[in-house]
C-alpha cells in the first residue's frame, strides 16, 4: 500500500513543481536612476568622481566641502565640512579608497579617507600667488596635477601598494612645447594607455599630450575642432568626453589608435547643461556636475548633477 501511495504521489509532486516553476512571477521593474540629483543650495561645485558601486563625490570650489551621495537614490550629505580658504577643484578616488583633491587657490593637494572624511595627508606645491591647482589624474606610480596659471605639472610619487609619500616628496615638472604656451589655462587631465598624459587647454581650445618623464608635449590633431572652455576630461577606451563649461557642450571624440588625433563624433547639449564642470562614467551613463559659472553664487543658488547617455 505504501509503495502504491508513493508511486501515486511522485507524479503529483512533479506536476506541482512544474506548475510552480512555470508560473509567471510578479514583475517589479528596477526603478531608473534619477536624471537629476540636487546638491545643497549654494554649494558651488566643481569636481566630481564616482567611487565604489553608485557612490559619487562632489567638491566645492567655494569653501572646500565634499558632498557624498548615491546615484541610485539621489540622496546624500556633506562628508567633509567646508572651511573658508580651502576651495577644491578636481577630485579623484584611488584604489586604496582615498579621496585626492586639487586645492585650487591653496596651491596644494589633500588626501582624505573616502569612508570617514578624515584627512590623511597634504602636499603644498607652491605659495606663488595666483596659482590654481585645478585637476588631477591617478596612475599606478604617481598622481599628476595641473596648474591653470603655471606651465607645470605637480607630481606626487606613490610607493609600493600606493603608499603615500612624505609631505615634501613631490616634484614640479616644467612643461615644454605647446603645453608651455602662456595663457592657455590648463585644466582637465587623463592618463593614456602608453603612459602619456592628455591635458585640456581651456582658453586656447586645444588638447596636448604630455610626456610625464620630461614634460615635453605635442598637440593632438582634432581636425580643426576647438575645445574652447574645455574643463573636465573623461576617457573610456578610445572615446574621450570633453566637458566644455560655458559653451554647455560635451564633445564626444573618437581617438585614433595612437591617441595622437581624434574626430568629434557628436556634441551633447541641452537645457540640462548649465556650465558643466566635469564628470565621470557609470555603465552607459555620463554624470556631469553643473558649476553654473555664468551666474553669481549665492546661498540660494541651486546646483545639480545630471545624467547623460554616454
């Protein structure tokens, strides 16, 4: 009797299993990431970088505050409180979870714990009045900073495992060639696969390749296209995004295999761009921060991050 019962139950259980597996589940489509993320009023942003997961960091060129948020939820809060006289421009995260900032008119750079906001190091590159440490790029061996008023790069070497050097263990790399032209206002910077650096010249509307060992440079051929007001640079593979602030344009440039020339494939523009300063990529989206450099910054001026199709 038990044997006959078990033989009868097996097909019933199997049928129930098939029904359970084949039954359609209730669909809950993933909520899309917000197209716009509001920053605190009066924040006056400049730098933006995306960290682990969907975490984003934005720095203030007004008082050096750093805001940390989530691109998925759009929510965030100030991680590093602002202090007058500590304005920040570009910022980047390194593989060790440290946040590097270009301290703009302060003439130096600072390093923070991206989790706690604790300050880990500071490098004072120059006390020359009118220097503007503007942007940076992190490589395996060093961190390179542009100065918008001087024809130099500041180089902070990294030890084994990314170890931070002593506060005075940086060098000033004089530039030569087209990168040494006066009044070009060096701004965004990215590293190329062969080790050279690509630097935006905001006022002359050019891109230059820089040898990080010698400081020698050469122009990148853009076929006559001007990247005037080029602020931030974002590179993925051979696609370069040139974020041009007061023109409200992001130029999408396809670089050649040697990164010596590029062709502008398209321009991204629209009312959502309000003097974009810089940006970063997450998946198929380019996130840019609107600096709104064409208006006076007041405590009630609104600022935001916007999501663009990359």
